[in-house]
């Protein structure tokens, strides 16, 4: 189980770099060189962040990516939601089969409570808080 996947990690690092940059627009070349990420992989991530409204893409000779909103309004849980879906720390062993103990499972109740606590704490982590 990974709490943060590679996609989310790369997105987080790229957004933090853009937020820290003195430039308003950061080129893909600069991001690739500075963050040491594979260009095709990073481009897909940046394009997805653009579609989701986290970044905005600017075309042309001075093009690149910029934050669409402020760093205070972008949260780690936003990125987890975009690249990973709902936060799940554990899945039932029965997966898609109907578990006969689903409604009475004490372990599921405990893990669901832990998931809620983790999500609540991660919801407070903004890009700005990571830059300070």
C-alpha cells in the first residue's frame, strides 16, 4: 500500500517548483532539467493538472505552466483525488465478492476510522504549507 503514488509525488514536486519560481510561467524544459523527471511522463501529469484546473498552460515561445490558483488553495488531497482516486488504506480480502461480515466487521470499522483521520490531516496540507 502506498499513501502517495509516483504520479502524485511528481505532480506535487512540479507544483511546488512552479509555486516557488520567481517566474510567472515555467517551461517544461526547466521542470524536466530541475526535477530530473522523464519528459513524456511529466508532460502527461502537467496536462492532467491543466485539465483539472490546478495549472494553466500557456503556449508559444515563452510558454509553459503556471498555477491557476494560489498555493494556499491547492491541497495534497486534491492531488491524491486526481491521480489516485479515493483514499483507501486497505481493501477487504474478499475484494469484489460480498463479504458475509461486511456490516459487522470490526476491523473494517477501525480501518475506516483511521482512513477518515488520515484524510482529515492530509486535507490541511496545502502547497503553501509545504513551501514554508
